């Protein structure tokens, strides 16, 4: 199995940027919705059409305990439907769903692909969890399928398959109902209190407020998460003893 360092080197040869990643994922998710006969205007944010072009350099200024983002004017439908993904009365939510933990993180497909191709904020954000074995990357198969398809479209099937093998060894799988937004469903059913996304409808303050009415989660752009991630402060909330420092090579 390739290391992260090897995968990053291979991906660099394709000269992909963050805008390429966002556009490719948008095309995939909009195509999935069209195939399923989903109305993009009414179901944005729940089904797999949730995507928007957001510049990774956009600064997300937010309170650490509040799920906020940069866009106050996000689509009303996107907010309401994203919140509905995490509804209280969900018969499909497993009884053994992990308790919410700040050490459990979801990275949406755009962030996962940007991590692979771009030496920037997405990689900085994921290097924190990647370097600490007591953190958990949570991801449904649907989320990884979106990310793999994005990687394959921007490079080739060999790189996509090798990336999928490496990320599968890192992530903790979680089941999700068909049609739910992969990142939000992964967080809800996987006990993740952080979602990283480049979708400005997910990172908008209104979406965060709606989600927090149902379960504790912060949806942030990678840049904001990277700035806030403090392993030394987080460690005592999930582990006993003093923080020992990073215990994994984030490039292995």
C-alpha cells in the first residue's frame, strides 16, 4: 500500500487545483441527482447535489463552539434539508452510534480530493488528525465513492484505486441511508463533531445553527479547522494522562 507521501507525489504530476476538485465533485453529484430525478432546487444540501464553488483561501471566522461559516446568505432550502439529514426521529440511525466526540472528524469528498492533489489548507487540516492515532476519520462508503470518482476524473483509475486503499485503512466506516448527504450522514451516524467541507452552503452560519439543534457538530472550511485544531488541548478530553505529542507520521 502506498504511503501518503507517495500518493501526494503521484498526484502532483496532474497539476490539479482546488477549483478543479470542486467543479468535478459538483458535476458528479449533480449527475447523480439528475439520474435519480431529484429537483436540485428543492433538495440541495440533503441529497448528493450539495456542492458549491468556494475558494479555499476564504477565511472562515467563527466561534470555536459554534458551527458557523462565511456565508450568511446560504440557500434556505439547503439549510433546512441539511438539518433534516440529522433529524431527531430517525429509525435508520443505529442504536450503537458512537457518542459525539471532538476527536472524530468527517472530511467531505472535496476536502479528501483536495488533500491528495493540493499542498494547501485541506492537507494542513487533515495532517492534524493524520498525525494522532487517537483521532478518527469517519466516512461512509458513499462519501469515499464520491471522492474516488473525483480523483479518477482528475487523474487516472490507478491513482484513484491506490488512494482509496490508503484512505480506507485510515477511516472508520459508517453506514448511511441512500440519498442523505454523505458528509452530514457520516457525522450524524459516526459521532463526529467536526465536518470539513468546501461547500459554502454547508459552512454557512444558518446551516450550522440548524444542525446544532439536532446534534453537536461544527462544519468548517479546512483553513478554519487547521487554525483551530489544537491536539494538546484536545487530548485530555478523550484520553487519560498528558499529551504525548504526535504519534504517527502524517506522510506514512
